[in-house]
């Protein structure tokens, strides 16, 4: 079966992963996307459910469920955007893991907790990309995990930490109930499930859940909370599944995030952000494994399940590039790195058959053509 293609509504780029398309739009078309989100009315499905619709074509609610996203003729969507949304969207592996639906629970408080997450937790565990993280566009289960930690970080709010612990308990139930969908550790090598797009959002959410378990153990609130002993089987299943999918291989990372068709700087910037994010996920998972190992809860027979030799990728790039808040800022920082004699993301450039000089040249040409 050929890979699914997700086309950008603003340019000719196509991607094999829906999350890569979202990242591309956030990096390259932020202004256009915001204008469209403000202009469009709710789609038919969101109107029927009386839920918040961000107005894209297709909208996130329909995109995540493979629904036909239609707008009333009188809405701000326009005929061409309505036509764009008619085709059903093929599902990816992450589509099947939306255990929690925030579409009818949305409130400004969620943004508050996401901000708290990035302000207080992200500097230590920086495996989500802040500049392209958009709560309304991310996998709801991942947003739930971010909100959980954001609640915990909101120390001045009465009851926030108790709410975080309750959310953690709900996540545990969801992870176990949905384990057959994300745990491929028992799959044979020719199992079709191994050919699906990696469930990055689900894996990140589970990792945040496991990190939070270790946080609880160091706090007074842990007295009534399950310990790492209770969640070690989830950690073991996640590590085995990542190894089974080949998620610790640099070559596999780049293959996973190649675009189907895009301009050089579009393809490379999105690939770099995505590969950097999965490298950081793998490094953080390794760190969590060591924390569980040090606590003495891992079975002796699993002691060598995750060793240094299994991480077959170069170290993540520094925070200077990772913390860039826009495409232009990232390119500016890359230029600064090059001027200092550094060669950022050199291995990724080799795999993609390009260089930062080519990317910068293409970026400048496209900016000039747009003016």
C-alpha cells in the first residue's frame, strides 16, 4: 500500500505524516494560517457537535477522524476551500490513539497550563518543539500529558497538583486500555503494523506520563500515588516497541520524516525539526530508563534492554537552534553557527542530499519572489 499523502493547502508540499504537515504549516505559513483561522466559520461536523472549530480545511477534528470536512455555502470557507476538504483523510497510526478528546472541553485554562509546561518543565525535559507545538492541532492524548505537567507546575493555584495526580491516574488507565494499539513489542518482523507511521505523539505522551511518575516519587504527594514499580511494565513495553520500530536509528528517523515533494528549505527545515524531536525523545527515554534502573524496580532479565549501543544517532543539536521561535529565527541562528565555524545538522544534510547554503539560497529566492 502506498504511503498516505497530506498536501499543504498553501503550497505544493506533500508529506507522508499528518504531524509533519502541521509542522510545515506552522513553520512556513503561520501568517496565512492565522488569517484563515480567523476568517472561516465552523465546519458542518463541528457545528453539529457544538464544538470549537479552528476553521482550517480540513479542520483538526475531521482530520483526526478521517471525516469529510464541509463548510456551509454561506460560511467564510469559500468554494475552493470547501472543495479541498471533500476527500476523506487517510488515517495514520496516531489517529487510532486519541484516547482523550479535548474538542468540547477547550478553555483558555488549557493554554495557561501549556505555557506553564514550557516555562517550568521544558527547560529540563526539552523533547517537544515549543515553536511548532499548537495545542489545538496536536494529538489530544499528548495535550493531556502536557496539561497534566502544566497543572503540577502551577503551584500557586489551589487544587492544581491534586488535579494533575488525578489526570495521571486517568492516563494510566488509557495507556493500558490502548496498549494493543501502541505496543508492537510482540509483533513479528513482517507485521503490517510495523510499516505504519511511527506514533510519535502517543510515544511522547507515554514518556511524559513516565517522567511524571518519577516526579511523584520525589514529592510528599507520592504517599498515596503508585510508584515506578507499578509503571515499569509500561516503560518496558515502550522501550521494546521503540526498538522494534527502529526508532533509535538515525537513518530510520530521516526516512520517516522525508517529504514527498517540497522545496529544499521547506523539506529540510521540517525534517530537521522532526528528526531533532525524535532524537530528543530517544535521549529522554534513555534518561528515564536509567532513573527507573537506579530505583531498582526493573527486572534483572530486562537490565540490558536499553544500553548506550542501542542509541544509533548523533547527539541532539544544542538549545540555541532548538529554541528558535520561527523559521526566520532558526535560519538566522544557523547562520550564526556557521559563522563560528560550526556545522549544524551535518549528518541530516548528507542524508537529505543538500546543505545549509542551498537551503539559505532557496529561502532567499522564495522570499524575494514573494515581495
